[in-house]
């Protein structure tokens, strides 16, 4: 007798703790689901690594989730979504794999009536052109400007969500794409799961006419749709969350507490070796 | 007939490109030496990783240099020097291994007549207490204050060496250890090889009464002394420099150009798989 696949957890993978914003949105929308989160904290950040390395690391990490038994993989990392989706789908053909770029692009297009969209992401995600392609697939006449914001990742991990340094970094990154001699973007996509933590400073620089969108809530919608399509939704009940990381439970707990806004103790985090 | 060990290169290892400041100091002081540099850019930064992971990665990377043939290992990364020296000396007992912490501590003690010393380093180096111990070994009555400065690493890698964001980050990190209700430090140790790039902003916050010291030039002195002690100095001539990295030659070249102040092309960088 084998357990029904619907009772298996959803595996959520990120390079570190940023993907907890996606986990949070999924837990809100789908409270009956069991969630198994793996942050590859030993090898983060992915955002400055080459496409080949990102894909190799993502397949290793996802493989660990698959060995544990999951009914779906959510790639809650924009950089991994940008570079590893074909490799992940090839490696795990029997399991639905959901990334965050397509949901983020859909949210941006929906929020930009004139198609003027700015994308803030990691160096590697910008280099992939994945947002550009996903947005153009939905709206071919969209005007997209991209900006890599490497320092934002370190600031979010440090728990710097506001203050002078964050505001100055936001000005340095964002003003060039706002003041470009062409119409301002209507929307800025927070194309890295760390960036929602800095949303207040980013919004202050962008000004009132610019909406911020992130992929967490639209990714949760995509997960719900894929569960329904595969007849994989969990029975009614209260799901559990299990955290795993590849390094340093104490750091994971500390930064997760910032991301989730509730305490995560080091003893809540299982360390795994990939 | 085997080549004389003196003709072998010195192997220099860092988590990324920060150690190029140490390479530069060694090349200045010892121009006849051949230098073989390996930056573990696929797995950087080390400064937020656990001691065990740092030691494991450092031994793997040093092993690659030893396989290539080196007469000495220079650990040009404060975090690896803080956590991996015993493991490295055990793994490679036949080769002298020089770290950067003891030279940095010696420079700090020499520059602080009253023994008032601040240490700016990565989270992992601060956690190790390695600077504290090395300074106290030289001057037991020293008063040492430490500050982890994680965001500085990302800023240096981004090429942000000055400007508002750097100054605001420097204020956020450094003012608490300056204004501590006790005498100000006489010296701030730049206890991460990335931090010399931000020296101007750090000095502006620290003020004129505080000297900055880094371990690059004192590490080069330690290398010279160890070469002499082992009768390993290269014959007179002009040495070569060979760069290796574990990921992304283009990013290595771009950031190395910032660190060395001279162009390093992606084609100058050999990619290796550890």
C-alpha cells in the first residue's frame, strides 16, 4: 500500500532564506499543505554565479527534496528559475516544477497598463534575460528595463530593511532606470525573493506613480492551479512546515525570523549535506 | 631529475577576488616569485558560512593548488585563515602554510601604542575570535572590539568603493564601536581582504585619530620570511602570475580589474572544478 501522492509535501527550494517569502504566501493560500523547505545556504548567493553552476546546484538540491518524497517542486529563487527550469524538468519528469519568473512576469504585465516595466533582480537573473522573455511572451510591445541589484541581497540577509544605507543603495540602483529620457516604468518587479524586505526604501525612491510587484503571491496561485490540475491538493487539515538548510542553523534561524516575522529557532532547522 | 622546489610557484588561495590585495603585495615585495592564484568564486562568500564548511572548502581548494605543484600555501582570506589553518597544516604537512590573521594582528598591535584595537571582519571571522586571540597573544592587555561587516563584501564586489551608500553602511557598522563609552580604538583592522577597497569611506567615519591597518603587506613580509627560512626563495628574475577561479571568468576579470587597478581579461582566468 502506498500513500496517496496528495498527502506528500510540496518541496520548496531556494538558494537561501529569500524563498521563505514564497513559502509564506503558499502557506497563507494553501494552509492544508505540508511544506518541505530547503535553503542551499552553504552555497548562496546564486545570483552572482554562472548559469551552469546555478543549474547544477539546483538539480542537486531538488534531488534531495525528491528523495525525501514530494509531490511538486517550487523553485522559490529567481536565479534558479531563470537558469535551471529545463534541467529540473528533465531530471524530474514525473513531478510538476513551478518557478517564480513566469508568475512574476504575469503580475507585472497585469499591473502595467502601458507595458512600461522595470525589473530589479540579481546579476545572474538579469543576464539570463528570463524576465524579459517571460514579459514579452505575454505582451510583445512591453518596454522592459532591467537592473542588477547585488548589494540588496546582502542588505536583506543582514536584516537592513530600512535606513540611510538602504535608501542610498536604492537610489544608486533605481534612479538610472527611472530617469532614462523615456517614460518612467509603471511597475518595478522585485525579481529576487530578498527584495520584498527592502520594499519600503525601493518604493520611496520609485515614487507614488510606480507599483511594486513580487512573485510570491502569484507563485502561490500557480501552485494552487497546478495542484488542482494534477489532482494533488492535500485533504482538509492543518499542514506542517519543515525547514532544511545546507549550512548554519543559527544563521538560518536568525534570517528566517526576519523574513517570516515570527521566531524560527536553530533547533527548528535540519542541516543536510547535498 | 626533479625541479628545485624554489622554482615552484607560491599558491595563493582565497574565497574569491579579495585575496588579490594579498597577491599584489606579494608581487610587489617578491617580484621574482611565480604566483598561482585560486579564487573559489563558485562558493563565495565564505564569511557567512560555518567553520566546518569553511575548513572543508579551504582544504579542497588548497589541494588543487598542491596537485599543481606549489612550494608554499598562502591563505589570503581572513575567514579561511580563522577556521582552516589546523586542517590545512594537517592535510599538507610538507608545505609551509601562511595565513593573514597573525600578520594582521601584528600590524595592529604595532600601530596601537595603548592597545586599543577595533577589528572589522566577516561574521564568520568575528565568530571565530581568531583576531582576538592573535592580538591577545601579542599583547595580553589589549582592548579589542569586533564588528562583523557583511554588506561591505557585496559592496566591494560590486565595485562600490565610495559614495553615499558606502558611507552610510560604514557609519552603521563603525559608529557603535567608536562611541562605546570608552576610549576610541587607535586602530581599525581591515580584517577581510575586501575591505581595503572601502578604506576611504571607513577612514572618513573613523576620523583622523584612527589608523587603518590591513594584513596584505604584513602577510607579504611573513611570506618572505618563510621563504628564507625554508631556503625556498626564487632565483632572480621576473615571476609570472596565473589566475584560476571556480566560476565565471568574466565576473572574476571584472572584479579583479577593480582590485588590481589594471585590466584582467576573462581569457586570463582559468576555470577549474574542485
